[in-house]
């Protein structure tokens, strides 16, 4: 995947978001939501179709949030 640089507007939006939303709290809440989603979705014994993409994207997001803590 090619790396692209953030624009000035994107950098400011990211900075504003990080300042307004504590990364540790967001990470904890998103992890809880993901686990609840998987818990209830897996009750019938099937894995959601979007699981591969969802888990990959969530892993990358959690890694990013962990780095911000």
C-alpha cells in the first residue's frame, strides 16, 4: 500500500481530534464495542462476512491509538 502524506487540513483535523478525544479512552471503548459485536454476532456459530477487513482495520486503528497513549 503506497504511503501518502497528510495535507495541512488533515493534520489539523487529526490534532484537533486527538486533543478532544483521549486515545486510551477511545481505544478501550472501541475494543469493548468490537468484542460485544463479535460476541452477539457469533452466537449462531458463524463469522461475519466483513470479519477479515474489520479485524485488520481495527487492529491497525488500535495500534495507532496505542502509539498515541
